[in-house]
C-alpha cells in the first residue's frame, strides 16, 4: 500500500515511506512531514498506536494524520478520529479524491500555521504594550509619591507658584526681550 500511495502522490509531493509503524514513527520524528498517511493494519505497531504516540509527542503533535485503510467499521473510524486523525479514508478509494483530500489538509495546515504565527506576533506586540504601560505606571507612581512628599512638606505651593506664575513671567520677559536683571 505505501509504495502505491507514494506513486500516486509523488507527482505533486515529496514522499517518504516506512515498512512498519515503528519505522514510520522514526521517520516522522526525524523529518517532521507536513502530513502522514497511515494504514491501521501495519506490522510491529498498528496505526492507532502510532497516531496516539504522534499526537502525544510535542514535536509531532501538530502533524495531520490521514488513515487510509480497509477497516470500514464505524467504531474504528470514530476511534481513529478521536485519537486525533484529521481524516479516515476507506478502501476502495479514488486516487483523485485522495489527492484532493491531501491538498485540502495541507492547505488547512498552512493556514493554521499562518494564524499561529500572526497570533504569536500579536501576543508579542501586546506584551510590549503591557511592558511599556508598566513603565509608565511606575513613572506615575513615583510622580504621585513626589507630589505627596512635596504637599506634605509644604513645598507643593512653592513649586506650583514657580511653575505656573514664575515661569510664565520669565516667558513673557523672554518674548519681550528682557532679562531678569532688567
């Protein structure tokens, strides 16, 4: 089956094949493929066990898995999809349909990755804004402490007079070309 599917897909995709479930897991870990097509009935490790392992492994959990199998019992279909498979195709299958489904899954995966990247960039932007706001908040906090200290010491009125009245007088003098000595 793997050689036949590889032939069908190799016109449009780069494919890797494995002789059994264990070899498939090893290839998935080493190559991180864009999609895995697996039978349920394989030597060494069945497709359900392989799917469960792939979905529980952080490095391979996001790889879409498609089961292509002769097992068409609804219980098997539900089990495969519940384990995290994206699709479940039963034999006999139409090659054109398989290629169309593979294309759809790859397109979906690309869109999902783009959304995840944009989401990450948005989170980074939000974190920067929060960081900047925390800095601004600390500045306001220290200004409040300063104002409280000045008010408690009686210096706030002097500072207010200097800033509002004194500096306005100096500004008016500067505009008229006078110095403080005049």
